[in-house]
C-alpha cells in the first residue's frame, strides 16, 4: 500500500494564513455591519444631535455616557429612550453607539420594550439589566425588567394605576420602585431573577407568562402565513371554505340539516322568528327555547334563550344559531388572550375566565372575541389596561363600571369616559339602525378573495330594548349573518371572529362541590363546533367574552 504524503510545513502556513484572513475579514464585516434599522435610528439620532436634543445615553453600569465618551473609533453599549416614530411615544432601546463628527452611528439596535402605543420615558439601568415603567394615557400600569441582550423579560403589574414613578437598581438583580397612588407614596423591591415582590402586599403582582391553548389548525394557518404572506394563505382558505360549503350542500341533500338542538322544543316567552325559507320547513326553526339554558332567579322572563334560523334561500343548509341574553340579569366581560390580539402597549392577557368562586359561581356562557391584530389592530381594553388603542369609525363593544354594555361606532356613539372600564373593537359596524351596513363587506385586512367567502362567522348586537343577541352560523357571509341578527331584533351589531377553528360558544351550568365551591360544567351551544367543551375555563391564546349572572341586590 502506497504511503500517503504528508503536507509540507510551507503549505500548512499558507492554509493557516488564508483561514486567519477569512476569519479576520468576517470579524471586520461583523464589527462594521449595520442593518437598515441601525441606519434608520442613526439618522433619527443624528437629527436630534443637530437640534441639540440628543436623548440621555446610559451605559450598562447605570451611569450616563456623555457625548464626548461616545466619540472615537469604538462603539459603546448604551441604553436610551426615544420616540419610535412620528407622534409615537418613547420606547427603550439597547444599542452600540458611536458619534463621528455630526453623525450618530448605531449598531446592533434592539427595541427592548417594542410598545408603539405605550411610553417608556422612565427607565433604569444597572448590571447589564434594564427596567422601565410602562405608561398608557399618562397612567403607569406596569414595570418590566430585561437583560440588555433582550433576554429574560419579566413583567410586573401595578394593582392600581400609578403616577410619578422612580426606579433604582440595588445590586445586580434587585430593583427599587417608588411610586404614588393618589397622594400615598409607596415602595417595593422587585427581583429580576425570580420575580418576587417585597413586601408581597406592596401593590405589585408578577404577571406570569401563560402560553394558552390554540386549535392546531389556527396554529398551522398562522405559521404558514408567516412564511408565505397573507395572499397565499387566503387562497388556501378560499379553496377550503369553498369545499366546506359544497360539502354542507351535499350533506343537506342527503337529509342532514345542521340545526343546533333536537328533541323537545321548550318554547320561551319570546316572539317566534318568521323563517326566510317558506317552502322547506324545519321543525323548531324560529322558535325560541330555554331548554338546557340557565334560568332567571328573579324574573319570569327568560334570562337566556336560543333559536335557529336559515337566512339564505340559496343555501338552506346555512344555519345561524342565536343566543338571547337578558342584560337586566346578566353582564358581559371581555378577556384578552395570552397572545391575541397582540398588544402594542406591553400588557399581556391571561386568556381564561377568572378562577375565583364569585366569578365561577355566576358564570353563564362564553363566546369567541374579535380578530387578531394582524387583521386590523382593532382596539381592546380590559379593566383599564389598554392592549390596543381604540380606532375611530370602528364598531365597539363598551363595558362600564356599573356592569352595563353598549355597542356603537367609536368617536360617534361611543367615546372614552371615566366610567368606561373595558372595550373591544372589530371592523366597521355590521348593523346600523336595524339595517345591514352594506358598505362593510371586507373582513379586516384579509385579502379581497375572502370578501364573499361562505364560512363560519359570528357576531353580536343589541336590540331596541337592550337585550344581547349572539349569533354563530355556518356557510354565511356578512350580509346573511346580519340578516339573521336583524330578524332577531338587533338594531346595532358588530362582527366577531370567523372560520371553524376560531369560533366557539359554550353554555355553563354550575353545581356545588362537597366543600361548597362552584363546579362549572360546560356544554357546546351548537353542533358543528370543533373545540372541546370547557375552552374558556383554560388559558387561551385568543380573546373572548364571558357572561355572568348579575348579583341579586
């Protein structure tokens, strides 16, 4: 066997030198490379430098980095607070900064807070960690801590809105927070290591990050949309909706009508709805029933009732299930999901019906909320916490401190007020003055191919006498959904979520355990839903509404 020739010393030196040169070139490129975001921020800071209005730069140790310390050939790591766009409030950034003459050069920019609709002008740096107080509409709602690398975000929430917040790092992991609630001055120590609060009753709570459940199909759609963009996924959805609509038609011809209840019709004391399809009657259509629903504790009138109606003569298999709720004996509350709608203020939702005995003991039902923020960034506020600011001209469900509810157009029928505690927006109004709003055929920012898609859709509205009607139907468009809702007496209505994997409505019955605590038993409101019962009793990624029985005074 022929002996293999060993490389010469000279060739090893040449290869090593070449490899070293490649590594050196990579390091030089990496050290000098600046992204588009780096350049944009550099231009913004350069303009502020020219106006003698440069923000305060803080180094990782918590002391100010003066302008002359940032000049030279080296980039220095700093943290600063600056507006993230025209007329937008401040965000917190970490970056490497170098001032060269009249220019500010930026590298490795990180938007640590990433809250375009909240202000983070109050911040503190120490030991490579950053803390900021999150302010919305002039009120401080939370404090966050994070490493300058953008890792290990911990979120603390004020139990009551605060003002005049100050912060100071005490060592590596402990943050002192000083604030006022009214005229009372308060202090707490927050641990950025384990999330503890000292003292425990200081007025802070650690907002635990809850993952939340999401239907596998919705997760798949969001994943594919992120890879391919909205146009491609809308084409797939259009095809899927078309196939599902065709299949529903075939099943109808085979004698299967997807009505939401069978058996005895326990008629409620409500007017029967006149069917739209006269020559193809289905037993029980248009008749309100209280079968299987919670009863009123102080009135002969039904607290809740259900009916179904088919609003499309060309699609007799399209069934809209209607849920009547008497708001004299019930109140509606919104819940933000653990992910959706994605907040622009830093506040995160818990995604489930509260577990306290009072809430669980009075729970009546729960149903799906509005669109993801990607489809319109429609506003949401829950108990004073703004997730997304309200948009003018959009249908808005408003919830007030006295438990009452109103649906209207933001900026016209509904506006911000001291008594307003929560709101949820979704699209322009579906029904105005008892009529379908024909100008509203576009479902959010969903591409136009889905404007006329027949699929599962939901909505809610108020009648002339203030009763709530919730609607959920298969193989409907905005117009036929509105047709069913107006038949039930809705004069002002809004659209909610759509698609089979996103819609849901469940009814709750409550029993008492041996220890006297409430035990909630869920049941699906109508046939055809793909989610398991008890959905809103567990954390969910998407927002929803739940309905409570009012306390008897």
